[in-house]
C-alpha cells in the first residue's frame, strides 16, 4: 500500500525553555486511510496540521508528503505542492462571502490554472456529490452552517488531493448536522480515494475514522476506535 504521509521525529516549541508542543512525533498514513486525532485544547493539534501542510516549519524532524520532504522546499514550492496535493476543511468554513457557491468550490482549480470550461463542470459535479448542487448560484450569506460545511468539503476535494486535513469541521454544528456532515465527508473520501486526518474533540466524530490517535505530551498514541 502506498504511503501518502510520513512524519519522522517531528519536534516544535514556540519559545526557548518552554515545553515542546511536538516532541519526536512519528506518524505514517497510507493511501485511502482516514485518521482521527484527538487531544485537549492546546495540545498542538492545529500546529501539527499546519506543519503537515507546510504552513509552519518544525524545529526538527521531517514531513514527507508523497515522498517529498517538505524541508527541501522553499515557500513558493511549498505553496505549489499544497495547492496540488492537500485539501482543507476548516471549523470556521473560510468560505469567501463575495463569491458564489460555484466560484468558491472552483477556486482551487482556478489557483491551479485549470481553464474555466473544465473547472466549473468539476465544481458542479462535487456540489452534486455533496448534496447541494441546487445551491451553485447562491452566496454564503444565504446558507445554513451545514450547507456551508458541505461547500467546504466540496472545495477541499474538487482538485482530488492526496491528503485532506480537517480541523474541527463539525465544531460549529449541532449534533444532527454534524452527523450528516461526517457521513458526507466519509462518502466523498471514498469517492476520491483521498487519505485524511480529522482533528476533533468529539469521540463520536473520531469513531467515523479508520483509526484514532491521541496527541498528548507532544506525541501520538493509538486508541481503539
């Protein structure tokens, strides 16, 4: 099975003398695997996602995405790799209010230089897969939290990334809507064959993943799903 992500001895601290946020952390994620990471607030979960995405640099250790060591890339190369190989689903949605639903979902394709004639049909297709195809012409202010999160999932997967990173994607939603969103997320991961890391405080959300790990004292330890 192909290895999508490998973290080797990853360490990070924010000031000299402080306890490390990450301390020799190790992780392997294979093609199509869905991992949930749990942990207390301040444990370093979002820091870990930022380092995996190349938005932050570790103090030491290595992040290998599709076999590429991120430490060997400059900022421009990291941006190109992130646009092509990583998708994001954020707790706060980060849907652009001045773009339509279709334009929001098509944005990753636009950034990759894909022609409008191709990117709009692909965006419409992913909106249909996420159950919101009829909303393509709407603006974010007209939509519910659950609809916005479905848009975020479609946008994160439209360019068929190798790796999806989801940071508390159901944290702002009620239990019923959160359950719906997690089912959509799981279905679309299977459709796209993407690997995924879900950051969550919710045991119910974590149990939708293939495996669960807890981030504590800077390291990941496996838990029973």
